[in-house]
C-alpha cells in the first residue's frame, strides 16, 4: 500500500480515480483550471497533466527523420512553465483535488520536484528509461508506473530496478493503443502484476467510454487513470479516448459503490431485521395439540412470521411433548415445549 496526499492506495481502499487531462488543455491556463474544477466536482481523487519540455525530451532532427515531426510540434505547443505548474497545483489544492503530472525528461522531473508534487506518474514510454526512473526515485516521491507496450520480462526487469532505487511504487496495467478495443484487454494481468511486484496495481485506460475501467475495478484495480476532457470537440490527439464530465462522475460513483459493497458482511444490514421478523417461518400447530401430546409431522408445521420458535428447529421439536394445550394455527414459543 502507498499513500498520495494523505490518501492510501491498495486493495482495502476505494479505487483511486485519476482524471488524466494530459495535453487536452494544450497550454491554455484558464482552460486547464476549468478542467481541474470539473474533475474535482465529478469526484476524481487527482487530476493529472503532462510536463513537456520539448527540447529536453525529443531530438528534433531525429524525430523528423522518422516522419514524426508533428509529435515534436504538438509537445512544443503544450509546455507549461514552472510558474504555470505552480498555479495549476495551487488551483487543484483550492479545488480539493490532488495535482499530478507525468514528466518526459529529467529536467521535467526537476520542475515537478520544485513544486513539490505528492507523487510522480511515469508513462509507459519511460518504463525502460533508467536515467529518468533513477532521477524520479531520488525525489522520494511515490512512483506510479505504466507498463504498456512492454513484455512481462521487460516489466520484471524494470520492477527489479525500481526496487533497488525507489522508496515505493505502484504499477498500471496499460495497453498502448489509441483507442484500445475491448478485445485487446486482458484484465487477469492486474493480478499477475500484483504477484510479480507485490505492489498496488491500477489500470491506465485508453479505450472509449468508462466500461473497461469499471471492469478493471471489478478485477482488483487499485487505481484508475482515465483520459478526461470537458468537451471532445476541443483540439488534441487524446480527445477521442477521453471521457466527458458526466461519464467521469459516473466512474467515480462506481468506484464509491464498489468500495462500499466489497466489505465482508458480519451482521444484518439496514431493514433486514424488520424483514426477517415477518419473512421467516416459525413452528405452528397444524391442529389443536393437548398438553403431554407428542409433537409429530402430523400436528406440527411452519408458517410466517418468524416471531416464535424458528423453523430451523422443526426436527428438534418433533418427538418432544407439549407443555401446554395449544390451539390450531398458534405460533409455538419455548413455553409450549417440555
């Protein structure tokens, strides 16, 4: 179990819901603040952005040489300054939701440490980035590490490295496909990752809608990271896999319900005692029974309500004798039995 901003994450806790803004707000500070407010209102535990410093995370000539120059351009358009990060973190605090972000370079980790984020999310692309993982571990913050696009062997190697450098970390089951189709999910992986690393395991969801996230919760996901937008008509590559406020609220409500109903029942709930009083059966005289007469299957039956000798004692009473005269259709009490 790990703790983020005073909230414990693990199998005994409510599934932790992270509303992933990512780059959906681009670099519009006021829009980003609105995202924070809406995520908080929907019930999310955290709202997460991405900390991009284009020239620190991308070799522009190299990425253009493989025909992916648009990635550099998108990242460059989505940078936040340290001051803007601090403003967003402060706005999240005022909105009673935790601010998180994903760094994509060592310099970005430096920035997040400077504003004292409570935990740091590691994207799937950085799972094998030992330099970045080591730098994040130096902060002493909990690491939330996605595992998409990696084999079990690669994940195991990364976990071994994390165990040697990090104070605490959690994993996210993830399929790095946008959008992910339902047939591509294998939610048994959640338990498999728990066994592999003995840490909390969440689900980073790149599918449309919230159905997969709910299924993941049912399969034991301790955290849900879900792309979120206030309007899918906004520009950006992640809008397609982002849920809107109503769906985010539904997901958070489901997390509440799942947690509330996952405890072990040890006593009657709510109105159950009242229902039990009329719904269960008691022993009843099938016909008049005289004092001293033996109780038999011919003169004894069971009927509602459950206010007398319980019907589960039927065969205990058969063969014993009546201590009093008992009228037909009377519910037996302990005073009626010798």
